[in-house]
């Protein structure tokens, strides 16, 4: 009887140990998932802010070009129209990426972030080029 009681006690201790180990592993897993969720939320927030800032800068550039278009005529005006069209295309790209980023989930984030990063890089390069084109056109107007 002592032996049976000892065996049951030993089995009980092993079972309790296993339960404790499983609880610790589950707690670690939850902590890791919470950390990943926080990282996702932070990255998503930062990306959305960058996209919104880019969109705002493009909107301002479009407004500046529109103001200049009301004054000028001829080849310079055509250059400004072309620049405005390019800016509007970049704004569309940013709006699409902004929607993708806002609607992303933790499961889709890596793919969305990769796509959005590529679009942001492309838009930034194109935007800088268009700003230089606009600047050059405006310098032609002022004769500098």
C-alpha cells in the first residue's frame, strides 16, 4: 500500500510539474505575441504617419504649381502642367499605400510594409525630381 501511495504521489508530482511547465510556456508565448503585436502597432503607426506627411507635402506642391499656372503661359506653363500631373500621380500612389497600411493586419504586415516601403522610395525620388523641375521652370520665369 505504501508503494502504491508513493507511485500515486510521484505521478501527481510529475503531473503538477508538467502543468507548471505548460503554464510557463504559455505565458512566454503570450508575452512574445504581445511584443509582436506592439511592434506591429508601432511600425504601422510610423508608416501611416510617414505616408500622411508625404501626401501633405505633395498636396502643398500641387497647390504651389496651381498658383503658378494661373500666372504663366507658353512652354513654361506646359512644363508646370506636366509637373502637376506627375505630382497627382505620386499622390495617387501614396493614397493607395496609405489605405493598404491602414487596413493591414499583423498577418499581412510584412508584405504590406515591403510594398509600401518600395512605393515611398519611388514616390520620394519622383517627388524630388518633380520639385527640381518646378524650381527650374520657376527660375526660367524670373530670369535667374
